[in-house]
C-alpha cells in the first residue's frame, strides 16, 4: 500500500521540483519578506477538542491536525504573521475576559518556540526577527466589541501588544456598523471616529474588514494614517458583504492603505458563497456553539459539502485588487483557521504555489515583493510616523461615548 501511494505521489513531487514558476517563487520568497495578515491559530488552540486552551499540548514542533505548524511555516517561507486574537461578538462570556485570554494564549504560544517565532511590536521588530531567521509574530485584535466603548481599554490592549483592531466583527456595535448585521448608524458615530483618531495616535492599524461600506468611507475620511483590510476580497468578483467594493478599492491609493486578500472559500468563489449563504439562512438564530456545528452537519448531509474553491480563485481576487487599487495596495492574508480552504492553499506551506500562479500570469518580481510584504511594511511604517507626530500634538483622548454620541 505504501509503495502504491509513493508511486502516485512521486510524479507530483518531481513536477514541483522542476516547475519553473514554483522554483522562481521560492527563490523570490527567500529574498523578500512575506507577511500574512490573519491566522486564527490562537482560537484553534482555545477550541482544541482534546486540550482546550492548552498551549503546551498543541505542539507546533509536530505536524498538527490543523493547517499551521513550524515545519509547514518554514516550507511556506513565511517571514511575519499577524496572529488573530479573535473574540466572537456573539460570545456569552465577558468580552474583555475572552480578549485577555486570547492575548495570553497568543503570547504564550510565541514564547514557547523561541527558535522559530519572535514577538514583534513594530516595523523595526519585524526586520530584526526576519534577520534572525524567525517568523515575526504580531497580534491583531478582531472586533471592537472588546473595547466595551472605552478608549482606556484600547490603550491597554495596545500596551499588551495589539497592533491592529478590526473595528467590529459580525455584530453592529454602539458606534460602528458591521457588514453582516443590520446597520444602525449609517457608518461611524462621532465616538467611532474618535476611536479611529486614537488608534492613529497610538500607531495601531485601523482594520476595515468586517465593516459596512459606509464605515469604510467614514474611516477613510477620518484616518490620518493608512488603513488595512486584514482579510477581505473583491466584491466585484464575489458579491459577499465581507468583500470590498471597487469604489473603496479606488480610494486606497489616496490613503496609502492595503487590502490583504484572504483565502476563505465563500469570499473567493461564487458557488461556495451560494452554499454558505444557504447554511447561514438555515442557521439563522442559532447560537455560536455546538448547536451550530450540529446544524452544519445536518446541512452537509442534506446538500452535500461546499463546492471547492481554488488557488486560481484567490489569484483572481489579487489580480482585481491590484488592477483597481494598484499594485502598491494589495497584500496576502490567508485567514487559516483549521477548516476548509481552497484547493492548492490547504495550509501554510502553500504560499509559494500562489506566487507561482501570479508569476505565470505575468507579475513582475517588483510587484510580487510589494504583494508579499513591502506594501504592509510601508503602511505600518507610515502609521508609526503618524503616531510619533500625533503623540507630540495631543494627549490620550478622554472622550466617552455618552458625551460624543448624546442624542439631541
């Protein structure tokens, strides 16, 4: 049996070793910085069915059951990673409690592997870790609900290492509308704009994934620093509410920001989107717990598994963002989460395959380097420069939502 499997795998292995585009991609990624904007490994560790929350038991030195471990990170030639310290907006636990636990899991995970990972809090830290052969490890908060309407909490999270904040997740908050929830504000409220201003002062990247188009526009108007979309795709190709409309892509050059294209099947492939829409409709009103997983299993039994997205679908979105926003404003953000991903992008070893596809499409080395990490480093560096200026110009904001959003 083993001989038969080896015989089947050998042609694929040999083709990978001789594919000119793949060899080109690997050479390029060895000489430039590859940054991924979003990986949910800290949440995967939290939810591990055998050892929940247990950083020690989830051993990245071995092949994990998910999509991320040290050997595959090395094979993928990744240079820096924003680890998502995600908190679902639907959780029944305290938002701040869960956020602190996720920051703790992520920081302990990074500290456990000093031979491979190194905490990074700045562009200088990223370069230093890269020079040492480590994966620079940054923290990205996903969901402004964890602020509980407090700018003091925002500053505390920054001090704990968070370097971007997704303004909301899947729920509309008191100050910001979500893409997947009913809008209440028509964008950002005055307090929401103050959150953006204080993030600018701190040097925390404003992340517009998960927000409504009105919020995207308001944040671009309010932000003095480049914004990012930490894991989104092109609405023109797949009209998922989580994707970015062309009108917003067209504003990225003026802001200096970066749209980091994700691999999530429902965002990159229309058939996968339609299947997912059906699941979400069936699951409406079901909580974020085991009941949802049971319903999902029943939906798969009735309708079959989701149609498969592909690496080429992801490349199409990268091409589109580069065409509309410009090659200076596109990046990579897998959103690996331990679940189904496009064929050809199953785990963190596969980044060279995506770059090989773009090479076949005629991308230049200069544009590939921008995509890999130069664009994000430029945007992050500009955010740091804005922060240095603003910290000299004004103190920490003491604004409250009660005062700023008081109804007449």
